[in-house]
C-alpha cells in the first residue's frame, strides 16, 4: 500500500523534476562545494597543543633531563670508574659511534627557544648558562661540533673548532652573569628555585672548569685561560663554595627518578670497576662507602666470557653507588663545591693565582666527603704521599695528586672523570686488557655518529678531516 | 516492457527478411555449470542484428536448420551453434577469464566500464583467481597475480597481520606511500576487514593515470574491490555455503648449529656442594654443568656426555637433582610452535527479482595461532540490497560489519620471547618437550623456573631469587601464560543511496557513506613475570586504549551516456564531501603495580601515563570523468578532480588531479583472423597529495602528562614547517598494447610506464644540530619507470580438458632519488628506518641512487679488498651502500587445469633483487647459534677449535697500507668482532625468491549422480598455502615475509599451510 502510494507520488513528480531536477542538482553541486570548500573553520587547529611556548615548562623540561649528563656510563667506562658486567663492548673500546644531534634538538633547542622568546631577562641568562654547560659536555666528547650555526634552523650547520666553542661558552657565561637583574622573575626552575645568586655561582665555577680544561693549550699565567679563570674567581657573584650551593638534580622520585636507581631496576649491566676501588682503596679513602654497594669492584675491560662467570661467582659485586645513595630520590651532582676548591688549588699550583693551594686542596677534599654525608678524613689521610702536595705552588708539580682528587670528587660523573684524565693523564690508567680496537688505547673522543654522516655529510666530512681523522684515537683540541 | 517491445520489433524485422523455412527457435544460454547466462547476445551469423537473452538466459529468434547462431556477451567466449531440427535449443557458452575486451574495470564512486574503453593498464582479478585457496588476507591473495605488484607478506604466526603492497615501486621520502583500498566505493583502512568470499572482483589501479578519480588519496594507486550482488536467473535457491579448514606449521627457520651447547664458557664446569646450598643439591655434587647464565651457545661440544640440565636445580619436579646426556636438539625452535588451526566458514544468501535484489552473507574465521595462547576470531556480516522503487528510482543499501578479537603477543622485534630468543640468544641444547612439561614449575617463593638462571656459584641463601629467576629469559611457555594482550576491533562501513534515471541517458545518484571503526585493546603483564627474571625488563603492568575513527562521505553523482551517430559519450560529474574524525584515549601504569596482579590503571605504582588524541579532517571535492568512443574502436577518456582540503594552508587549499588517455582497438580495422583483439593505449595522469592533519602551520606545543613537583613540562616541537608548503604532484604516463590471438587462446599485454614524484610535501629528517629533527616541505624529485607484462595462454581448451596459464612480470627499471632538496643545501641523504638504530645497516634515501638504500656500517675496502686490523678484525666503514630495498623484478605464474570434474590451480610468485638487514643473524652469530658459527674451516677443522690447533676462521684482505693479510681468527673473536667493529656485511641479504604460494585441487562432486536434488553443486578442494619455497637467496628466512622495510629484528618463522574446503551451492 505504502509502496504504491510512493510510486504514484514519485511518478507524478517526475515530469516536473525532469525539467527542474538537473539544474537543481548542479546547483547543489556547485554551491555545496563553494560553501564547504574554501573555509574549513578551525578544522585544522590542533586541539591538543598550544602555539605559544610556556617558558617555565620548557625550562623544567630541560632541567628534568639534565641529570643525565652526570650519569653517562660511556665516559665512566673510559675513565675506569665503572666496568661492564655482561656485555663488555664499550669498555673494550669498540667504535663509539654516538650521535649528538638529539641533544641539540632536545634540551639545547628548548633553551634556545627561551633565549629567543626572551620574555624574562633572568630566564634568558639562566638558559644561556645551561646552554654553555651542555655545549661544553658535547665538545668534550666529540671535539669539533656545530656551534655558531647550530640551533638556528640551518639544516646543515658547519662544525666549529673546539677552541671557538670554548671561547663562546665562556663568553656566554661571563655575559649571562653580568646581565642578571633583580626585577625579572624565574619560574619552572626546579634546580635552584629561581635563585639568581646561586646561578651566578654555578656559572663562575663552570667558567673556572672550562678555563682549566684548556690549560694544556694555554698554560701560561698571562695567557687567555688563566685570565678567564681569575676573572671568574674575582666575579662579585662568587662561586660554589658550599655543598648547599651545588648544581645538582634532586629527583622527586616516582615519575622522575635518579638515573642510577633506574639503571638497576630491571638490569645489572654496570658496576664500580676494580680499578676505581683500587684507586680509592690505595688512599684508604672513606668515600668508597658511598661509591659502591660493596668493595668488590668488577674486573675492568675483560671479555664477556670472563666477566660474566665472575659476576656470578661474586654476586655481591659493587653496584655503582651505595644503596643509600642510589634511591629514587637521590641527587645527581653536576658542579660542586669540591670542584671549585680543587680547581682553585690547581690554578694556584699552575701559578695562575696566588691563592693558598694547600688550604684550598684540603677544603676541597673535606667538602667532597661532606657531599656524601661523610665527615672529613683525619690528618693522616692528607699527609700520605698519594694525597699530600709536597711541592710548593706555582710550578704545576702537584698536578698528579690534585687531578686524582678531582677525579675522585667527580665520581660518578663519568664525563668529568674522563675529561680530567685526558687533560692531566692522572690517575694513570692502563687500557683494558681485552681491548678490541686497533690501537688498544683508551678512546680520546667519540667518533661522529651515523646521523651526522646521514644528514650533514659535507660538514661532518670536513670536520673529520680538520681534526685529523674521525677516530676514537684522535685527540680533541684541548687534549693535544 | 520497453525491452520486450524492442525485441518484438526486431523479431518482426527478422520475419520480414527471412525466407519460408524459418521458424521460431527458443533457446537458453548457459555456462559450463549449466547456470543460465542473462543478457547474452545471440546473432545469426552474417546478419547485422540479433536478439538479447532475457534475465533467465532465454531468447527467441527466427532461424532455419543449418543457420549458425553466434552467442557473445560480457565475459563470454564467442560460441557458435548450428541450428538443427529442434525448436528448443540449449547453448553452452564458456565464461572467459580476463581474456578479451569485455573485462569490467571498477574505479572510484562505483564507476564501472569495459576494459575496452580504458586507456590505462587496469588489471582485474576475479573472485576465482583471488580465492585460489580461499585466502583470508587480501594482499597475500593478490601475490603474483598482478603485474607490477610487490606483496610484502608477514608470517602467519602474526595473526591478523595484513602485510603491505607496493605498486610500481615506491614513492615519497618516507618508508613508503601506501595504497588505497576501496570496497564498493568506501575507503577501507584495513584490507582484511572484509570476507574474501564476498568479493566479485578486484581492480588494481596503478599510478595516477588510473587512480586520478580518487584524488590525493589515490596517489599511490588503488585496489578497488567490488562485492558480489544477487543476480537474476541463478539456479537453485541462492544459498552458498563455504566450509574450510587449514593447518599451519612452521616451515622456514634460520639454520642453526647443532654441535655446541649453551653458555659463554667452552667447557662443562664441576659443581661442588657447599654449606648453605639446598640439601637437595647434594645429589649433584661432583657432576658437571654448562654456563646457564650467558644466553649464548659458545658452550661445550654436545657429544652425549653427562651434565646437569637447567631444571635439575629446581625442587619438586620429576627431574629434580637428575642429570642428562648433553645432546643436540636440532628441532627445539621448531618444536616450540603450535600447529595453527584455522576454520573459515561462510554462508551467503542471494535473491534477485525483477525489481529487487538482495545478498546477505555471514563469515566466521576461528584461528588458533602458532604462538601459544594466540587466537583470532572474526565475524563478518554483509548485506547488499537494492530496490527499484519505480522504473526510474532505485534505493540501495550496502552494509558491512566486521568484529574481530585477537589475543596473543606477536612481537617480532629484538629480544621478543620467541624468535628473539631462538634466533638471537638461546641455548642450542634445550629440550622443548621438557620446557613445556615444566612450564608451571615454581620455587617455594613462587619464582617461575627458567632455563636461563644463573650458575650455582651465584647462589645466595639470603637472596635465592637472584639464582632461581631467569637472567634474561623465561620459560617460553610460562611467559605466554603470563602476558595477555587483547585487541578487539568493530568496524562497520557501507552506504545508502538513491539513484534516479532522469532519462535513458541521464542518471543522478546521491550517496551517504560511512566507515566507522572502534578499537579496544588492553595488555596485562603479571607480577609473576616481574619476579621471574632479573633482567628481562618486564615490570607488572596494565595498559588499555580505545579509539574511534569515523569517516562520513556525502556524494552526488550525475552520469550521462549517449550514443550519437558513431560516437558514444559517457560522462560523470560528482561531488564528494568528507569529514574524518579520529579520537582515542589510552592509559598505562608506570613503574609497576602496588597490589600484585590487580590490573587497573589506579593500581599504578607511580602516576599513570595517560594520552588522548584527536584529529579532524575534511575535504570537499568535485570531479568529472568520462570517455568518448568512435565506432567502439577509438576511445578517449579523461578525469579531472579538484579537492579543497582542510590540512592545506587556507591560501592554497585546493589541488587538482587529472588524467587523460586514449586507446585504439586496431583489431577492429585490421580484421586479421588470427588476431582476436588488439589495442594500443596511452595515458598520463597527475595526482597531488595533501600534507597531513595539523601539520600546517606547525609549531604546536603539547604538555607532558606528568609533573615535577607541580611543575609541568613542555618540549619545543622538533619539526620545522615550510610556510610555503603546498600540495604537489606525482605524475605518470604509460603506453601499452594488449593482444589476443587465436580466439583468445593466447594473449599478452605490455605496458611501459614512466613517472616522477616532484616537490612532494614530505617530512625530511634533518640534522638535529639545526635544533630540529625534521622539515616538512616540498622536496625533491623521484623518477620511476618500468614495464608491466602480462601473458595468458590456453594450450588446451577442449570440452573435457582445459588448461590455462597466466603469467605476470613487473620490471622496475628505475626508482631513483634524483634530488632530495632543491634549496642548494647538501642534505643529499635522509635516514628512514633502522632496526638497530643507525648502528646496524639502516634505510636511507640518497640522491643519485635507487629509492630505499640499505646503508651504514660495513667493511672498509681498498680496491674491493676488505681491510683488516692487527687483530684480524675487519675495519669499519660507516658509509657503505648495500643496495636498494626494492626488488627490481616481481612476477607470478598461475596455471589452471580442468579435467572433467577436477580442477587444479597453482600460483607461484617470485622476485629478484632488493636487500634487507638481518638483526637476528647478527646476534645469532654473535652468540654462536647460527650454523655459520660451527662450520669447518678450509683446513678441515672446526672453526671453534683454537687457532694454534688448526681452528679459527680464515680471513683474507689487506691492511691499512694495502698489504696482503691472510690469517686465522678464533671463531668467537671473529663473530664478536663483526659487532664490535660494526662490520655488518655478512648480515645483509638479498630478497630474491621463487615461491609456490598456492595450490588447490578441486573436485566437483557428482551429486546429481548420487541423486542429491537439494543441492546444485558441491566442490571439494584440497589446498596448500606456501607449500614450497622453491628458491631463496638466503636460507634463513622467507624473503617474502620480512617484517620491516629495511630488514628484520626477530622475524617470525615462515609457515606452510594445508587444508580442505567444501563449497556447496543450494
């Protein structure tokens, strides 16, 4: 019944539609397209994102990850703080192809974004300091890397000479310290809580570190490096002299945990090396109680077939850091009061300053102990030959013991330890007995990663030839 | 009525022309199976006119004895029949398979036309060809059957996996462009969300010339499926039942060594009981064990000596405290897998009357997988119906619903708990039978027993878990009991339409189309897994996600068909307005669970991680397509489409796709008897592409879901977006010739095509030192050219014996990255995909080379000679090009032999060229599992013997100065050094293979002889899937099933299936 009615209705209308329908249809077709076509309103606006950066959130993002620089195992394996417990390729010096690009597109570009946006002067200065810190760790690992053309959206940035990167970083630190004011606020700073005074101290100590790091190239007390050191030391902002001012990451635990804690959650790839245990043990140094979970260091630089059965037969082998210092909410220290004092002692030894070398040295050691919650060692510790500074300041003759103390104080920051060793040669390290690289020597740098070769071929090839070959045996500029 | 009227007029005409003896002949046209063929045309030989059979295949015409009737029609062999004395005749006409010019090609929006009038090399696969063995995977079912297609299948252990297809090489600067799957006009993101029994035919449209009507979506080509509709005049009640069962077994596995046991220590070690050790271990005092903790097989030679197996250390099983003989277990990896069982059943009902037709189907697939605890259950429902409301108005509905539940973990990445162990980190002496038997063995404190526990030297009475728990691995059977992923998918799609015939030549149709998909998935990882191993990385967890994607199209289509004199004009104009909304929510626990084995997000140890995603996309398109034919032998066709797209910058929001072509059926003019059909054709097309939702203007900052003491986190976006980004074009042109000889007994098609992708809007990985990792811009130029060849032949075509062969061959002569960026920068290479980061060989695009180079760390060479260092290790070269991932040649060969009631079908496919990197073999050799780690050297000694005793691997080459080096290196050092020095040449393989993919032998049961009247037809078939991998350049994998574009990291094994199928038509 229904269908026949429908049929009748449609039949009746056909004659009309025949003449009208076609124009209508085309009309719909054209107006429909016009209406729907050119204007999609906010269809293409991403509902899950904002288009303007929130600087505090960028800063927190960088600071949440910066502890990683103090917990890099590769540097620690090269400088023999650590041993590999099962897969021993890094400590056997297999080719260190690591890419630095992620550090640029990650933290460095967040910092650059803060600097470029520049809505708060003090946040800009803070970002410059962090940027200088990260760049210094990058160039210490690879040598020449992109710097002056980096972070500008230039997709094939040239590589800069390490000397220019060092000069650039020190200049950034100097300018940032000078440019801090009292009026602009800092938010999102989970390291120093926006305390400008502390940032100035950190920047000055870092400037001293960089100046000392290039001392092989500029040894003279009237040369550029010594001048930088003295300027940093003399800066009104001061430097880190108390552990309460340390540049450190205090992890809240939970979703942000100490990397040393996370390292052992479901793996056990690394331990404190037997070499480190021996170095500290030779001095009867109480800091070993903090450095490892036991005094049984893992044999260094041995093949899997040796070390794997060894760790099984010695199940209490030393994990990196004592249990108390390896909690979810433990800290990772990046620049410390101990470092300031020991750098100043070294500067005095080099004749760059006329400060009291011995006093600074002993305070540096005591502050290092205190950093781990340990009381200062007794006088016998300081007087033993492996510690005492026997020669007068100003000659550089005390470098062995000063460097060794810097090396111990920097533990477990492997990048620091490796840089101190490369700069000074102390403590004396013997290469891995089972090394697999052709030279069988401890690597002096990382080789450029495949990412550089894939996306910045011309620039990396030029850099490789400029530094004298992209090998792990090539010394970076300050190491030459 | 009108049809009858015209028929009557013609009959009158015949009567007038005819002589006295003519009489009325009533006939029926039927196919080989006796099913009547509607609409066939019947002509008196020599006469210019004829009649058409009606919907039941019946015709009437005037003829006299001795006259020859010629029957022809779409998809039919031209058949001649001599009139005899009978007034009633039955003419059997054979259906042809893709033979002449009568194949129907389907493009977008349901537009179907005869292949005669198509200027591109559209290839059609019919239901019979597609379902040689009733595949459940569309991509696999097309392998070898279409020229220019590369099917990248996946192991059938990965239930529900679709694999992927390349048409005429690859485009773009990513990992590949992907192709469009279309079912009756609806875009289908998952080609397996369909019951393959419902498919009438599949048209494969390669290149922009063929697929322009789809606009930007079709830039990579399209696979267009047409579903079966009810047909008038079928015999019986229209019910088809299809019952199938198939068993799958592991077929291709890597070649393992079977001489040396597990561990990193070459000798058995003596166990000495000590105070503090369990009392039960006293029985083992003085016995020997191999290194259990190292998951490698550099252990002692297996010669049947007594040893303590892994399970003896666990109390409470029947092997506790016992020893066994150390013997090879050559089949342990193979033994692990189940025999997969698949039931594939479907039923369809169809009915057509004068003004309605309806087809309904139900399909059910029930699969038990090769991996324990894995299963797939899929139900498909389909209904296609149309009703002619009036003579002019037709309403139609097309509704498909698919629901699928897949259980099981199919991880085929590095360190997965099947191949990730068997092929990479494993003990060759493990007995899988005992492994299975002991899957529930636990210690008193509930720790699951593992073959990879530590050595007894590590036993510590105060921390027994340290010893008993697995070091890296679990008992494989226990693992799959404890990890439970489920994914449920519910998809419906289809359309409702109204079409109206304004006049004989003009029709209008409106369609509302929907494609909606809901996915729900969750995974639980038990607390027992967290406890059961110390270094597996598994923490107890729960994760869940739901997502919905929803596409709505509103389409209007006007078609005009008119014959004016010698010209036939067909034109279509239409609009298509789309909105696509995708929304999803996900959550997972972080850092473990508070209450063991309580699986809720709220039970997360730390703040759970949550995510939600939304995307909104629209386009509006108008298009027109059509063709003009002159006397049915000269033909021109064109397509023009304009898209306005929401993802493009508003100032340039529209882009235009176009194609134009022509064909010339020269056989019509030539009239040369042996040539049944000959066509020359040429076409060219251009399709632009969009840029992706929310890409422009870019620079959007998201907020992290966890906070640091109340401070929230935000990262600077890593992608730069070119402010001038625009949609841009991929173009192709092709010329071809189609020839059929000797009444279609022999045929060939040759197509040469050439094209380029220019200024592709693409995301180019850039050097991170710029501050960004990718740049979305219009980039580069890729040029491609190649040939598509198709051959067919019917060596025997008799009444009882029919033999048909088809072959396809696609040649990819060039698929070259000419430039990547034209801004003068030296970004000549972009990295795409790596299985082991960029340490292992990975895939890049390199200016001046073929698309998809496998590139990276290899052996340094001087004048072709490998360079060796002082230790006899190869020296690294980080810039080695190993070759393109694309095979140069692909093809297939199908044959069908029909003899009386028997029918044999076979399909083989092959490819030549293309490279891949095997991470499995890299680690498998590092850890002494692969056969190559236990061969004899050229002195006839085992390479694992020490060098001083004549063992070692013989290495040749030169030193850094080019001086000859020739020495022996210890086997373990040699294979370890390959990794340490990052010299991976031995692990880059070739994708060349020849594979017999499908075989079926069917028998049409003589049910009529048996007196069965309730069924029309019954066919019983025995089928085999992947029966023989005839040739592969690497023996360790099935090269047709490599998991990733650049290689594999833990490929699942190749499998072989055997089954049976019964199809009954009622």
